[in-house]
């Protein structure tokens, strides 16, 4: 695996997890 591709995958994964975290927070807020 090339370093560039590995870095890209890592960034996408961390961004996705951050988005899911935010979505989860918003969902919990809306459920209250």
C-alpha cells in the first residue's frame, strides 16, 4: 500500500467516525 493511499484511508475513516459521532449526538438531542 502506498503511503498516500494509506494516509487518505486513515483521514476518511477518522472523518467518517467524527461525522457519525456528531450525528449520534444530534440524534440523542432530538430524541429527548
